[in-house]
C-alpha cells in the first residue's frame, strides 16, 4: 500500500474519531441539559442549554427549551431576542415560536404586541386553538371586545370539551350584555337628541310665528297712523 495513502487514512480516521467524540459529547451535554430542564429546574438548565447552543447553534430543540426557561425565570428580553432569531430559522416551528413570543409580550404587559404574534401563529396554523384563546385575552386588554368574542367562539369550536368553556361563556355573555347596554344607551341618546331637535324646531316656529304676528300688528298700527296724519280737513262741532 502506498505510504501516502496510509498516512491519509490514518489522519482521516483520527479526524473522524475526534468528530464522533465531539458529537457524542455534544449529545451528552444536551441530554443532561434536557433532563435538567424537564425536571423543572430552569435556573440550572439555562447555562447548560446556552453551552449546548454555543456548541451547536442548529439545535432547535435546545433553543426552544432555553426560551421557555427564560420565560420561567421572567427573563423576558432574553426570551424575546432568542425567539425572534428562531422565527427565521429553517426547521423551526414558526407557529409555536410566534405563540411563545405572544406569551412573553403578554406577560410583559404589552397586549398589542402579544396580539400581533398570536395572529402570526394563527396564520401559520389556523387550527392553533391556544393562539385563538390567548389572542382573545389580548384583545380584551386592548378593548377590542367584538374581535375577542369572535376568537373565543372559534376557540370553543376547536376545543368543544375545554374545561374553560363555562368561564369563557360567562365572559362572552357579560361582553354581549355590555354591547346590548351600549346599544340601548346609544338609541336612547339618539332618541333624546331627536326629541331635543324637534323641541328646538317647534320653539323656533313659535317664536317666528309670534314675531310675524307682532310684525303684522305693527304694520296695521302704522297704516292707521298714516291715515290720521294725512287728513287735511277741518273738524267742526255741530251745535
């Protein structure tokens, strides 16, 4: 066998062994990090998952675990930064990532941004029931009650056996009662405005008619006065 070929094979297998060993170590590190995360120890899992991602940035599963761990520790900005990177990553579940982003923004008190990402999740997965539910909650916060009712209705159609059904139906009933009260108030206000307009109109007509009558009376008096002033004869008293 050619000496150069032997040398090449030796180097090749050495490199292959190193790569395999590194892969095994990476997998072992991920397994440990995953186990820690799944045992609900986010604070311990975070540095382990960060190390895994530093070694293997393409590990989507580790990134998702890390994002959730950030959420558990209320590291909202870190979670947002990580999830936004994942939105453009090949192989990432965009609907799930967008949903998680919505949850982070909602937890931060940014209901408008939360609604935006729940909407993205729904666009990517139209049967994503939890996204409809959480978007409805966001819309309650922003005051978009009509759209919230629509989302609650869709959620219940997707999850007819949801244990949250009684609460949702109660909330929807309250919102609809508010709509009815607002509509009644609007109609009453319109009726009152119309009545006031008619009252003003009648008053104007009465005042106008009164002025017209006064004007005619004034004209009559003026005419009589002119007749008296225009008489040039002499008045005589009969004996």
